[in-house]
C-alpha cells in the first residue's frame, strides 16, 4: 500500500490582503493550509457593514504586481483587469487650477484598486485550492509557539484547538502573533504616531443628461490638494466615484466642531472640491466617518525559532504616503518564499527540519529588516513631498533635472518615485542610491553653475568692455585665473565628487 505523504501544516492568522495571498503561496507548494479570520466572510455582502472601515481603495504598484504574478495563477492579470491606471499626480491649486505631474515615463503608472474586490479575489482563489481551508469568525486567542498549539474562539465564545507546524502571522497592525513572538524573543519594537490623522470623503459620479454617469475629474491621476500643513488626495473607483482622503494635523480635526467651521476651511483652501463632493454630503461624511490615526511600527526579529513568523502590517506598519504598505506586505511573501524555496523547506511534502526552518526564518528577519525600515522612513518623507514640496520651485526643478539625467543615463540616475513604485529594487538600496544620487545632482549643479558663473564673469569682462586689457605684466590667462579661482576651485572639487560617484 502506498504511504500517504504527510503534509506540513501552516496556520495563517488573518485573511486580509497579505494573509490570503500567503495562503495561495503555501497551497501552491503543497502545504496543508488553515486560513483563519476573525471577521465574518468578507465575500458576503450582508457582512459588509460589520467589517472594520479601512481605506476603500489602494495604490497597487510594481512590487505588489510582482508578488501576485509569482503565484503562477494569473492573479496579476485578473486584478489588473479591474484597476484604474494613474499615470501621475494632478495638483489642485488654491485657485482650482489643475496641473499634471507624470510619475515616470509615459508607460509607467500606479493602479487604483478596490480593497474589498482585491481581498475577495484573493480569498476566492485561496478557497478554490483543495488544500486550503478558510475559517471565518475564528479569532486567535492563545498560542503555544513551541508546540504549535493554537486556540481560537468563535463569536459565540466556543473554543477551537489546532496543532500546526508553522504559525504565519498576517494579523495586521495589532497582531497577536507578534505579541506572542515578543514574549519569547528579544524583539526590538518601536511604535510612533504622527500628529496627523485622516478622514475619508467621496466624490460621487457625475450624472450626464443622458442619465449615464462619468468621472467628475480625470480618472487617470491621483489628485492632490497640497496645502503645506495638510492635504487632500483622491483616487478613482471603477463606479466612476473617487475616494478622497483628508490628511491633516489632529488639531485641525479637533478644531472643526460645527458645519460652519468645516465649510470655512473648505471655502478657504479646498473650494473646488466642494461642488465635486457636494456640500451636504461633505458635511454628513465628515461628521460621521471615523478619523483614523497614522503610525509607524518597526520591529525585529520577525520570527520565533522555526515555528512562527510575521508579515505585512503585523511586522511593519507605515504611514500611507508612498502607497506601499500592502505592496511591501505582498513583497514580504515573495521574499519569504524565495528563502524557503532555496532551502528546500518550501515544499509542503518535505519533512519539517526545524533547525533548517529556523535558519530560513532567521535569514528572512535579517535580510528583510533593512528594507522595511527604509520604506517606513521613505513613507514619512513622502508626506512632506506630497503636501508641500510638489508646488515648490526647487522641487520641480530637481524633478525636471532628474528626469533629464534619467533619460541621458538611465542606469546612473533613477528618480526616487520610479525606484520605489516601478521597480523591485530592494528598498534599502533605493534609500542608499537616492542619497548618493542627491549628492551627485547637488555636485553636478555646483559644477554647472560654477562653469556658467565663470563663463558669465569672463564674458562680461572681455565682451562688455571690449577695450579692457590686462594690467601690464599680466596675461589674459593669468587674469582669468585670478577672477575664476573660487568658482573653479568649487567646480573642480564638485567635479571630482561627481566623477567618484559615477565610478561607484
Ligand atoms: P490587514 O489588512 O490589517 O489584515 C489583517 C487581518 O487579520 C484582518 O482581516 C483582521 O481581521 C485579521 N485578524 C487580526 N487579528 C486576528 C486574530 N487574532 N485572529 C484572526 N484574524 C485576525 N497600502 C498600499 O500598498 N497602497 C496604498 O495606497 C495604501 N493606502 C492606504 C491608505 C490608508 C488610509 C491606510 C490606513 C493604509 C493604506 N495602505 C496602503 C496600507 C494597507 O492598507 C496595509 O498595509 C494592508 O492592509 C496590510 O495588509 P495585512 O493583510 O498585513 O493587514
């Protein structure tokens, strides 16, 4: 009689975006997958009202797409058939004028995707695989990580027990699995809130005379109303509405207590958005929708022995200004399986080698941490860029210069946004490269302006005063050297730095 292969069993905690994608990766490799979710089945419309309110749409970019495609099940194509491409930012100024700023080259764009649809498709795909069991309304209450024994409870208070080889924590920002790992390891952990929060609003579709609907504003842009200390953004939805998010200091939210105060702010700073949202709807949504807070969570390591590991928001939470939280979470899964597959532990049919598994999880924690830290920091940096820099002259000049240099030397200068959103370069490398590039650009500007300055001085000296002759005993070259000593010195110094940076 043929001996039945004993499959390795994983419990994935959380059927959110990252957990449900992870279950497909495990199932594809033959693991016996239990996917637990404390909420009711998100695919049933009657449960919609009970679900936690999170951002309605998200920006999906290259890293997320790459992880979807690696499932080998065409998930990338399925999801990309239901997104709206956004090729750039549309800046709304105080006067209501709109200016488009491309994100990259003409073929490059990020994608607005509906969170609910994405989660449903991922859960559907997981549930369609024979070795995945999706269990809703089961909340992880306790886990003994050494033995892999887990206790869940249902809304009726019934307890359910399971035993698994690996606990995979994709249970979001308030992760219980992280808490359990923390008890067992010397985990470094930091959590910091920013003084800004957010509130979601809606621009409904425009109703045409024919009765059909259309978008109120261009759907192929991410719209931004940058107001220096705060901003509003809007992402398009397939039903021709936009979901707006007002990001502002908590003081502003706290100070708006009446309709008049809200309208005063909008009429002063966001006047063109009032007719788009509709006055009544604006007041209703502002005062009924929850105000979310924003924070960064960093921790390390992400695992306990060969028994448990955390991914997605459970392992790192970032402010949403680079649109990378989910993308980074999806990338976690891809990176994790790269390591597991390389070691041979990826296959659900291979016997569990706990020490090999531990070294895989250890490698994952060590290699992933610098990337996660880099994107958390970049996300914070991008808030300033979105709400303020995008309208400053120096920022626009730098962007233009970067774009030109990128065309001339595509491997030498790559705009930061392109590295983050349109590549799968490690985030830590993006961060280092960006710093090197910034120095390179600064020094190039010094060289160019010094040479230009020198040229202008000499031109002014020799051409505006054609009769000028060098003083007796001095050649024109000697005089020029005297005039140019300081700018030439700077230029030479900067040029040597540029040369060294290009060499690197
Ligand atoms: P979650 O989506 O939080 O899923 C965790 C799941 O675990 C939940 O379903 C939860 O119910 C379940 N769970 C929790 N505890 C338990 C338990 N004990 N037992 C069982 N189940 C449990 N990211 C982008 O990439 N692009 C964007 O444009 C973007 N925009 C954003 C805008 C805003 C305003 C915010 C707040 C975030 C945004 N993000 C964006 C980030 C993105 O939402 C998160 O990174 C992503 O949802 C993380 O997915 P996750 O699966 O790790 O966690």
